C-alpha cells in the first residue's frame, strides 16, 4: 500500500479579468474546454469569486436567487478542475501503472494473527528472559559477597558517592567520598554522561553516608561491579542495573552524577520504590487502624497521618488495603469500602490519602472494637478467596492502649497467628509502650516508637523486613515485574525519563549460617526495561495501517497501548498524569463492553475475538469505523499478556515483492527517499559503534556488506527495496513537473508518498519561505510521519476512503484564525514526542503568532487541505477468492495531496454546497470534491 500527496498554497491570490469575461453560469457545462493559459488559475479564481458572491446574496436577501442546478454545475466543474490538478502534481496514474506492471512478480500472503501473536510473545519472552538472567547473576554475586564479608564496625572505606563525585571544596580539594569520576555522554543511556566501567552509590540525605552499615555494605557490594560490566557485555540492550540495600544506599550502574533538588536535598530512597517493595515482600492484605481519640490531637495526629501515607506508599497493585479510624466507635475512612478490602492501586491509595487528611480527633479510644472489625475483614477475605491470598497484617497506629484486648486475639488469631499485627506508638509519651509492644510481639509483628516526623520513614520500613522473613528463611528468590512507570524522580532534572518502563527485580538474602534462622534481607537487585524497546518486537509493518500491539499486566492495567497518553504539560514541564500507570484495558478498548477480552487476558489465556470499533484519527477529531480481530496470549515467566489487533481489509493481507539488492540499493540512495526512523530495520543498539547510525545508514551498510554483522529484519528490508524500485520513477516525474516553471500553479507546495514498509518520498515544489506548511513532514511533525505507534494520519485516513477518489481534509497544524477556537478544544497533546516538542518551543509561541497575524494582514493567511486517494480499485473484489489481478489491485498504491487554498474562499464554497444541498432536500455532494 502506498499513499501519495501534494501541497498547494495560495492558488487564487490573483484574479483574472479574462477569466471573468469567459466564465458565467450559462456556459458552465463547457468550462472544461476553455483556454487553460495560466493553468486553471483564472478559472478556479473566478469560480471561487462567483461562489463567494452567491453566498453573500444568500446572506443578504435571505432567499435563494440561484437555481440549485447551476450551483451543482459549478461544483462539477470545480471537482473536475481540482481532480485534474491533483492528478497532474501527484503523478498518480504513473504510480498506478508501475504497480500494474509488476503484478506478476508479487505474491499476496494472508496474515495469521494467532501465529503472529505467539511469535511476538516468544521473542518478548526471550528478550525479558535475558534481563532475568542478568538479575539472577547479580543476586547470586551479592549473596556470595556478603557470605565472605565480615562486618567491621571501624571499617574505613572511600566509595564513590554519586552526589559528591567531581566536586571540590573552597580550596579546590576533592570532597570526601568524591574524587575524579570520568563521565562520557552515552547514546544508549539517553545521551547522559555516564561511566560504563564503574558503578557508584547514592545515599539519601536522611541517612549518614559514613554509617558503619553503609560503609560495610558499600565495601561488600563492590563485587557487583564486574557483574554489571559482564552483564552489559553479554546483553548490550540492558539499561540501568542496580542494587538497593536494606540499609538505604543505592548502587547504580553505569555510574552517574546525581543532582539534588533545588534545596540541595536527595529524597530518593530505593527502599520506597515499587521494585524494591514488591521484591522484598509477598502480596499482602493490610488493614490500617488509626486512633483518632482526643489524646491524638496536634503533632500526634500529624505524625499518624504521615505514617498512614508512608504505609500506603509501600503498597502496590498486588496488595489489598482498608483503613479504619476509631475513638468511641469504629468508622471506615471510606464508608463505601465498609467490610471489604480494595486493591491498593494508585487511584485507591491517592483516594485514601485525601480522606486521611480530613481526619479529626474526638472522644475516648476503644481499640478493642477496631481490632475485632479488622480481624473480621481479613478472615472473611480469606474464607471467600478474596484479596491477595497471601500475607495478612494489621497496622495499629496509636498513642496508647489501655483496654484488656487479649480475648480478641484468642478469638480471632491464636494459636495460628495467621495475621501479623504491627504497632506504631505515636508521640514522646511512653506510658503505654509495654501494652503496644505486647500486641505486636504476641502476634508475630513488630513494634516501633515514632516520636517525630523524621522517624516515620525508617520505622515504617521495618515491617517489610518482618514480612520478608519467610521468603528469606525458605530462600524463595521470586522474580517480580513491576507495572509501567516513569522514573522522573530517579535522576531529577538531568535525566527525567519520559519513557514508560517496567523493572525486573529479585531479593538478596544473607546466607550466613548464624543469621539464616533470623531471615535477613540484604536488599534487592534489578534492571529496567523500556517498554518502547519491547514493543519494537511487534513491528508496525506486520500489523498493517490500523493494526497495533499492546501489553497488559495480570491486573488488567496497560503497560503499552497506542491510546495510552501518560503525560501532560504544566507550563514548560512535562509531568505524568496522576493515574497514568493504572489505566485499565477496558478504558481504551471500550467496545469490549462485556470485558471478555480483558477477562481472558487477565487469566493468561490464548485466544481471539472480533469487535466492531470506532477509532479516532487526527487527534480525536475524526472517527473511522473498523472491524478488528484481536489475538492474545501470555508471555511466559512474566505477569504480562500480549495482544495484537488486525483490521479487516488491509490488516488481513500483506504482499511480498522481490528485487535484486543492486537494483534496490540504487533507488534506496535517492535524495528524495527516507525510511521510518523509529522502526527497526537494523538493530543499532547492540554494538556501541552502531548507536549513532540512522536506520537508513544502517540498512545501506548492511546491504553493501560493510557491516555484515548487523542484525536486520530481512523481510522488512526486502519490502523496502521493492517499494524503492517501484516508486523510483516518481522522483523523475516530480522533478520534470517542477522544472516546467511556466506551467506551475502558484501555491503547490509538496508532493509525497508513503508505503507500508515505512518508505517515504517527497518533492518540495516551493521553498521554505513560500510554504504555509513549514513543519509538514519534518521531524517535529509526528502526526504525519511513520512512528513506532502509528502510520501517518494521511495514510490512515486515505486507507479507509472509497477507492478511486481523492480525500480532502483540513489538518490541525498551520490553520488560521477561523479555526483557532476549534483547535483549542483539541489542544491536549497526544504523544510524548509532541509534548517534548511543545516544551522546546516554549517562548517562541508568541513570536510565531505575531508572524501569523502579520501574514494575515498581508492577505496571505491560508488553509491547508489534504487530498488523499486510496487504492484505485474497490475492496469488494476480495470478498470472493482472489485472482492474482484482483489481489494486486486491492493492494495498489494510492495518491494523496496537501492543498493550501485561500481560506476564505474554500470555506465559503464548501458551506455553500452544504447549505444548498440541505435546502434542496436531497443527498448530494460534488462528484469529485468530497
């Protein structure tokens, strides 16, 4: 499938008096036979003038003065004129002929969705498997290093602190724990300055960086350096590798310069990260019980609220939670959740935090009733098979317990002690410390005293070590995968990651015999996987123009989907939306009203189904109706499921052409040709020497034999070479049209085409200073380019347009005042790339608007129109067994154009057509102008 376009601007900037004399309603039928000097310019200009005057007459007199038949004749003439213009500047007939000529050497293959999704899943499983092996090697190395390390209370060890490296004091001397640490910008790590020969260590501001625990842990974990480097050499696609220690330090490879916040503080604590918490503990059901009696007023209530919020931050989507407040009576913080547990996803956690802020103190504390209610919730969940079906815990937050509560534990928790009870004594008062401690110690929990806000973080984290003990004692090295996230905190402003990623992590345990029975967690090792790189394994060209692939977790949350837009812009900064990583599949595949697709994928099933869908294009301003086939399967050894979507029609088949490398390479080197820069024709990220290559450069090096070791997609390159050969004559055709300057119409801007292989050709008929669509088909114009997420918008729209007709539409960019209000309704960014571009533009917006206003004052404000012509043969032929000719005709290339016409005239002419059609009460539209 090939789609071709042309840009036309200011076609009617000048009036032709001779055209006015020759043209009138009476001779409209013979209009096309008249003299074409100043090619079509005068005639088209006069047609627009007549339509404009006619519309003014209608507005003034309020009644029809011109017969509908006459206006229809004008429309027919205008349709023929603009169709001829389109055909001339596009070369559509030439391209159609070229595809017809090679009909006998192409073959059509039906896409088997079931086999395709399984193959994609296997490739993803292999890729993710390499990451898991790397993490396992890190865990084994860390445990061995600790086994042979003897703790030394007086150890003096200078490690590289990522906050202090390459910095000096007032006298020019390196800071302690700093020193020279070479950093080199690296393409693979988002062009950040890194050290691929050494890791370094980050320590939170609230942790003393020379504490004996930190120094011993840093010394012990030096053994990981060699494993980091070896892993990266074995798998060059690895990104960040790390070890998060239970004592608080964070060893990161490759080493970087850590940037503190504006206050000079580093708040990042690896123990708060999802990957650490999920790896350190099993899924859990948690009931938080908070004392809101009168004695909890003031600072105590503030500390209690902070404690609750910190506990909530340690929960993930595999955990379940509820919060009970008690004084004289028991009440649920959220009455709607009474008697049940809810999933601790981001939405629910944030909802609880808002409710906790509204808590007020009153009355006398009666903890006995609250504990009974908590046990009832947990016992009922276990009996009904609800919740996490794993660990269960009660978190009691109070300033003291005076009641006799032993009978509650005898009734609900003893002797099995299946529910652990953790207690947090709030405030400096120690009167009831023994009671609170007794509750925790007799229910396999942990007691902590929280006297200030600064104590909260460290004390809350203790419960994770207790819950991890069974895993440590049993030596259960469970590998976990996190939900999608954007780690904008990790490297502060220097390395904000706008890419969605997932982490694979594994706990590290002490294997020393003397501590084995205690179950000591040393920390967690892990690595990140950019979901964008994972989705490259489901290439766009195999899925078709409207097809796509997506990933979800076993909770139904989206990891990757074309309709997932996780960012928003606040000023010039980009920020993740509050619930960006808890968007359910049912929220984007909303035609799955019975959630059959979601349910099957959450269960890890393999299957398929079909849905009639309404898909949006052009930033949600237009809708197309499709019949989609969904195929899905689980990715083994992970909690993820993969789905692909193939659209009936273009998504069901792919045609394969074959040409020699020599012939294809010659045409691939043409200056007017580009290929999709975000697609993977060749893998350039494996060898560091290839990372600066563009995809086109890599393909050429591969085909010429200069880089035979490049890993390339042979099928995609073969199809690209075929498309390059078939479309090669278009370069000469467009050049010939442009060189014939005497017959060029004013305002024709660009001719271009695109194919399913991601190949594009274009010819600029006008210089940058004369073009209205200045950003069109540039690197910033993502909507009109082949990207990892979608085909160009003009390609997608033309694919669903009736065969043999040109498609005309108004793109969003470069439109002028009459559409500004309309644009504002759709100003929300649709992709991370667009948001990045907008952020870079920053202060240039005002300057651009001022320039546009000046152009309008000079009478040069124009509207853009895209004209597209999809395959020139009707798809109905594929409903029966396909003949070879019908197969080829169905897949023939199509042609499209971008026109820039005088905005005032074209909008009035279209509105006139519509108003006359409505007045005449008949369904009618211009035969060629649609």
